C-alpha cells in the first residue's frame, strides 16, 4: 500500500471562544483548501477526500490554527473510511445511494 | 422549552451484511424522508433538521428498518446540536461560514 | 421488537460557557444516573446501556439541563449500537476483546 | 508548539468481515500498545493519550492492519481534544468530573 486514500469527515469545535464558531470553521476550510484536498462543507462538518497523510496533516494544522487564533481548547470529530477493494470518490458514494432511492 | 429544535448528522453502518452498504443507507434516507424531516445527504452521512423528538424517532426507525432488512448489528454515529440563543437552519450554518471565506 | 436494547456512547460539549466543562459533564452524569441507566464515564465520554427509548430520553434531558445551566449551544456526539443476533452487555464487549489480546 | 499533546478516542469498524469484530478491535489494541501510547479500552472505543503525531500514526496503522487481516473496508470515528491553556491527562479529565458528582 503506497498511499492509502481516505474519505473523511471533520467537525471542529473550538472551546472557550464564545458562542459563534463560524470564523473558526472558515479558518479550517482555508487550511483544507490550501492543502489542495477535495472538500465539501455541509451543515455539521466537512467531507474531505485525499491521501491519508495529507488529510491528517491538514486536520492537525486545523487544530494548530485554531489555537493560534486564541482557542484554548479544540475538540474535533473525524470519521475516516478506507477501502482496498476498489476506488471510490465522495461523489461515487452519494451517487451509489441516490440510485437506490 | 416546548419543542427543542435540533440540527443533527447521522451516519449508519449495518454490520454483517457484506461490503456494499448503499442500499441500507438508501433505506434510511427513505425513513428520514417519510418522517418529513429536512435532510441533506453527503458523502459521510446525512444532515437532518427538525424537532428533537421527530429526528430521534426517525433515527430509531432507521435502526429497526436495517435490522428488518437482515442486518444483525447496526452502529450509528449521531452529532446533534441545539441552541437557545437564536434560530438557525442548516443553510444558515453553511452561509455563516461561507461569508467568512 | 418490543424494546430495542442499545449500547451507546455520549460526549457532550456546551458552547459559550468558557473553557472548563467538567461541571456540565457532571450534570449529565447525574441525569443519566437518575434515569437508572448503566453508565461508565471515560476520558472522552460516557458509555450507556439500556433500552433505546430510555437512553435517548436521557440524552435529550442532558441537552435541556445544560441549556438550563446557561449554555446557549450544546453539541453532542452519540454512538449507538444495536444487535438482534444475541444479547451483549458493555462488559461482554470489553471481555470479548480482552480475551483476544 | 513542539509536540501537540492530544487526548483522543478511537472506534474502528471493519466492514465486510461478518458480525464479530472483537478480533479486529484486539488487533488495534496491539497496534496502540506497540506504539507505547497510554490507552484505555471501553465499551465503545479506546481512549488514547500521547503526542499528536504518534497517536495518528498508530490510528493509520490500525487501518492498515485491518486491511491486511482481510477487511475490504474500514471505517473509524476519532474524537481528538487538544488544549494550550494547561496540561491535562485522561485521568485528570475523569477526576475533574467525579469531584463534581
């Protein structure tokens, strides 16, 4: 296995910075975009597609950036899926479900 | 608090039914649609918006339906967010981030 | 299916109440205890075992209590596992893994 | 920030290998132990404490090992918390809650 591909989902909560979190989420979007990952923001997180190492380096960078922005604590939830039987993109996953609706 | 509104995210994994899960995810989409909830499928789950009781009744029904379809085990991950300071829809959340990009 | 048993895991983050969250987590522990559920606190959440309806009623109550304590936003992550092939407790799950170590 | 400490929680589901998952969970426990991380198995995952890079390298290795054991798909859920205001261990977190019960 050279590079393990992953489809991930990330939601990040900075703690101790008040009730409005959107500027912190926006900062993470920028980190993920600068990492040249395929991403798609949704209402409770961001889908991310790419090589495992690149995806998780970007997620680490999100934590660092939120701390640099002043968040004393950052908690995230990551879902990560890998498969070796075949290639599958984020769009493939969605299409596969929609075909069966 | 009459009805507590919730924005949730659900991903469901039936266990012991092989490697292709899309027909089970599609069955859950139908359950959520029949419950007349606002939903949006993404590549690692489904965003759901509605009253707490309606949302969680539908999630319970997803587990029941997957068992009825033959899955001996079902594992789900739910993220659920409530707020009392103001109303906010799923679209509001996404717009709020996009404005800051 | 009369009562569907569930083994769940709950972690709750009140947002907008500062950096120390332990008193809110303790309040949730009390809610879960008063619901007479089997629970076990760990370093990133609480395992909960019981009937689906009782477990999710208690989780809803946790959100309500944290709002009553002053949290304008509450975000939780729930993992929930159900199985129809056999009974299994939280201790069974842990023993089953430990036997294979 | 030299090494960012993290308290994490990992649950892993191999997909397409049948209904019994404990041997796969045990294999992950071995990976985490060999990485010399502080870990604590619970009924819905494993708490992990260590340097960010070491923790996430071990989580990647878990995915690789499960694929090597024959799982065509692996899905995991990771919760990860970092803080810059003070040091805190997994035991500290639990004690902090228990003192308030």
